[in-house]
């Protein structure tokens, strides 16, 4: 067993997006610009309605996938194809923007806590202009694997070494997306081969990874090896994200992620002319 070492630990950065929604950006910052194939990871956790009620009004995307995972609260999604739905507590929406989509994500509540994540996953050049599409699952469709000591692994995408498979296959980058709960003093270990890049998003408590102690709202970017190992210093929750690197040029401007400057210019032109 070769445990993956820590390459870098980055504390999340306070930010806002949409119409003033407060969040913590854990990937997609000057300190951690991207981690192929992952582009951005935001954690939103607000008790005050004024910090989330503005939501994310109509905005375009092209060239990548957005993954919205709700822990608490409800978010309504609408887009310019006529599709509409609500992501509830514990639910997941994996959206492929592909060649272009205009959508909104708005709170379906006027009070209470709104908590969850949005991850951006890059697409290879051959799929950047593919048709938009969705995979959506409520909490009761997402399996949870129980392990020794009270450790649990909610498997959203991919499969564990024990064979628990999430409802989402992982797409073009064969992504793993696990939500891991660790009581204090327990250990989570999972084989993740070198064909995938792997990172951790610690969002509750404190953990130890290799020789480093990591506090909540931190991203941990892992080096090569065949096993991810996390030890809980306190009760903790951690996302494990892993995916096959694409290894292509990335030209990223606002809501568009393509492989050349010319494709970015074309994306803006297509959006402005109503071709999405």
C-alpha cells in the first residue's frame, strides 16, 4: 500500500457569487486555480436568508459540468430548454452544460439553513460541444456504506473498493465523489489508483492526512500513490473527489471553459446571439 502524500493544503476563501450568495471557495482561487479535471469547488453554508435569497439568476455555461450537492435546504433549477426541478436535502444534480445552456438556481425557501456544494468538472475537447444533459437523484437513491467504528461513506459517483456504487457513473473523467463521515479517532482508507488525481475537501471538524493536521473548510491536494488515508482528530466530514486528468489546454473565462481563446470568443458570440 502506497498512501498518497499531501501536495498542498489550501484554506477556503470567503467569496460571493450569483446575486450576493455568500460562500467559501475551496478550489478555483489564486492559491488553487484548478486540479485537473476539477475546476472549482464552492461550499455554501448560510443560516441567514439574506445571505442566500438572491440565488443564482439566469446565467450561461459551456464546456464543462456542474455538480450541485445539497446537504440542507432546497434549490430550484430552471433552464432555457424548459427543464425545471428541485434539489432537496441530500440530493445531487450532475449537469452537463456541453455546447451551451442558460439556467438559474434559486432557493426554494425563505428561511432556514441553506448548505451544500457546487463542483465544476472539466470536459475533454471531444465533449465540450455535446448536448446538455442531467443526472438527478434524491437522497434515498444514493447509497451509504457503513464501515468499522461508525465511519460512513455516501457514494454519489463511482464505486468504493467494497463495491458500493453511486447512481452516477462518473462521466468522461470517471469521477469518484464520496461524502465521508468520521467519528473522532477513526480512519478512512480507500484505494484510488494513480490514473486519477485525488483531493479532499474537509468541511467539518479536524483531520490528519499524512503528517498534516487539516481544519474545516480546507482543500487537501494529494500526490501520487494508490490509497487515500484520513484520520479523524475530532468528529469530521470530508469529501473525497477523484478523477482522470484530461491533460488538455484550459482557456477559462467566466462561465465558459474551452481549449483555445478562439473557442472562448465563439462562446461569447454564440451566447450574445441567442444560440444556446
